[in-house]
C-alpha cells in the first residue's frame, strides 16, 4: 500500500473490516476518523468551535439569482419499472441532506452504515466543491423537478465564488475546517500552504470547472462564465508546460507556484486523479468556446496518456504497469477526452477513446486469472451482464464496484453510440438496470438492523450520528460487491464521490434515452421517460411491451434490445397494426401524430447463467436485461430483491412527471 491516501484507498480501508471475513489486505495509513474514532492532534482543534468562520480567500462575491427549472408537472400512473427521473428525485435528497450546516453545508465524505449508530465523517475531500457534486444536483433537479433544499445549493454556489483568488485559481481554506487535512491525499507534510492557510489543488479546480460549466449554461447572465474563464487562465499560468505536455507540480493535489526550471512529471498512482482537470477543462472550454482552455486540455491529455494509459488504451497505475489501476479515474479521463474530441473534431483523440473504452469493456468480461484458467473463465462472461466494474483493474484482491467508474462508463457508452463511434446501447442498458440501479440507496430500514451489531460510533468534531441513514437516502454505494450493497461488510458504504458520479450517471443515461433531431425521434433505451415530444412507459421486465404516448408529430423509431429478434417485434398505433421497417436494431415505426399511442411488443423470458463475477461464481437469473435473482445472495443488504419483476402482471404506480422547457 503506498504511503499516499486516496479516497478509494480510504473506502477500501473501510471495506477492510473484511479482514474479519478473510478477505483483507494491508490497510496502509488510515485516518482514524474514517473509522469513527477521532483523535485529532490538539493543535488542530485549538481555539476552534463549530460555526467558526471559514477563511475563504475571497469574502466579497457578486450577487446572482438561483432559479428553479421551469416546466410542466402532471400526475400519471406508469409501470413500476426503472424510472431514472424518480431516481433523480431521491438523489436530490442524497445530495443535499448529508451536509454540515455550520461549514456552509460541506458534505460528509464517508458514510458508515454498519457502525452503531450509522455515522458519517467530514474529511479533506471537499464536496460539494469536488467531483461534480453541484452540477449533479442541478442535473437531477432538471430530470425530476425536485425543489428540495434550494438554500443548500445556493450556499454552495456562494462558496464556490469565495474560493476564487485574484489570480483566478481556487484555494481550499484550512482555517475554520480542522478536518481539512484528515485523510489528505498526500502526506500532510506535502501540503503546500499559501498565505491564509490555503491549499492550491488543481484537482479541485478541475472539479469545479465542471460545475461552473453547467451553471454557465443554466444561467448565462450569472457570474459563472467569467469565473470559469478566469479559472482556466489561472490553470494555464500554474501549469508546467513542456512542449506538447502540461501537468501540475509537484502534484495535482497540492501545486507550487514557484517551480524549478524543469520539474519532473508526477507519476505516483494518485496523480491519475488529475483526469478531473481534463474533464473540467474540456467541459468549460467547450461551453465558453475558449481556445486557451482547449489547448491546455490537449496538453494535459498528452501528459495523462503518456503516464497512465497504454498506446492500446490500457489503464496503468504507474507508467507501463496495468496492475491495480483505478478504473474510475481512468474512465473519467476518457470522458474528458471524448468531450474534448467532440469539441475540437480531434479524430486521433476520439479513436484513442474508442480503443480505450473497448479495453475497459473487455476488462469486465471475465478474465483468466492466470495460465490454466482459460477453460473456466474465458467462456463464462458475467460482469458485463450485471454491470459490475472492478474498482481497481487487474487486481489480485476481491474488488468492489465503486459507483464512479460505472457512472462515467455509462456516459461514454451513450455518447459514443450517439456519435456513431460504436453501438454500446445494450452495454448501457445492462449496466444501468443492474449495478447502477442497485448501487443507489433507496431503502434504509436494513441499515438500522445491521448497524445494531456494529462497532460503536460517537459524535465527534467531524463525525455525526444524526439521522444519518435518512440523510444518505438517494446516495450511491462506495463498496458494493456483486450481491451486496455493503460489500464484504464495508464500514464505508458511501464515498461522497460515488453519490456525485452515480447521480451524474443517472443523468447521462436519462438524457440519451431519447434523441430528437429535425422531426425524427429515436427511442434508444426502453426505459420510462417523459419529454416534450413523447412519454415512454416501459413494462420491461414484467412484459415485453413499451408504449410511446406521442405529444408532437414525429418520425418515430425504437431500438430493440439485444435479446429480441426483429421478426419477434410487433407494433400497433392506437390498436391498428403497423408494419415495421428496420435500420439495424431500430424498428422504423414512421410518422405518428400528437395523441397517438405507439405500442411495441415482443416476447420476454427468464434465462439462467452460471457466471464468474469478480473472481467468484454466481448463478444469475435475468429477465430481459434485468437481473431478478443472484445466488449466493448478499449478507448485509442483498442486491436484486426483485421478485415482483418475475410476474407478468405489472405493478403500477402514480408519479408526478416533470418536463422542463430547459436543457443543459
Ligand atoms: Zn466513489
């Protein structure tokens, strides 16, 4: 275990209560607070009390309006099947409730569902100003119309502006945040402190560029565009530019302004998390149409590719080593590269993204674990059927499926498919219906049942035990195993990063369920979705049936999933048979009018497979692409409790649809 402490090592360390179950590996250095027992150095807390002012670099900020989304709301009864808009409504709870009000609603970084009582802890990771947390919140509001806790979002945005120095860069204050170096990504001695006890983290700057980009679109007259442009300028000044490469020295987690003439390229495993800078730069530069930002994006991409990716797209933990590469960071990097390639038309980068994405997909098809295993593993695909993606690739340990990588993998799958770079809709469908959907925390009673047997947790200066499970509802799992939300008895069930990536993942898929262009409406995924053009009701997996209620006249086509043969599909418009044409997997329904009901039906049945997922054997029953049973079941919170899906009579439910007039 390296001396450095990444979040995922931290989560992993939480999971390593699993040592009790015979699965452990070395803990490495571990902040005590993450395990619920805090013994901070006296000096950290000296003179501090809750609610003390935080030493932001820029106390005076411009005013701005925070508008809620405008749109239509209406009640409908729909099949009780996966409904990403409804998931987004719960997600806004998981985004805006697990917060510490005295510190301007800073988000608790780690959630421990199995401590008694359940607890959550503030650490150095500074959500919501990291990981795209704030943009996830506004995206999930757009999907669902949720207006829960707007005051929290407003305060987050005020603080975002307060973090920005005169040089455009964002500074992380330690004054008033005594937990600010708890679990720090580097050793505490490596934290370079600027006047006023501030840290300068390109990592955080990159994360915030994503949020600024989204608010620049949502609120074009607000201060966000100017803030993003100044931040890009600041990063350009701070970066070490060496020919076609750019990086931050000595680290993406703590950068120095005074640099030697030719500082070496950082290559520690944790520096791959700098992919956040690429994603943020790409998104913000595109929104601003800002050439200096795009140029820097390409230079940082070059550094990351040289250091953490093989020419064939393989993922490296350190140059030329595939073992134990963090899948979430690498997939995030690919998403940033894909956005850069779309913004600039850079074919070489786009081809690399496709190559590397294919590599990622090949990783979660069962791999041989060594010579002699081929007959057992190679022919028994499993992970990609349920969307399990190992946290660390080519790892000798039992990995869990951190939500981060799954969210970005879904974004890549939908974007590359829509861009015509491949057909990954079925990959997306399997993953969103299974591991992503199951990773979201919806029911919480089980937490109180299992936590009663857990180690005692107490409230401390950075740990709370106040209504923790209720506040976490809607968040996403940090350490799920293939069959258990709290994989292997993890102590850290949610890493706040996972909630941000999971909630953004909901949006990436929801956005692309439909695509509309010049009168043509494509239904790409057979999932519930309301829109201005049509509302889709999906009966899958109860029945092989999808209904599209047309609201505007369109030329309609519907993609059928991989388990349906074209000749099995039948279409009716208002009860009248309609002959289908075909364009690949798309059934061409043709012209439909407002008020029409287009109904597509096909057979659906259960299949049982014996598969290997993350080095263990499971029996998986699927109906369509939905897993309806996995055996052996999980221990703490078994996944796939979906007996109702095995009936053919659909369970229905009443929901309030929200169709916004706005897009992001
Ligand atoms: Zn995470």
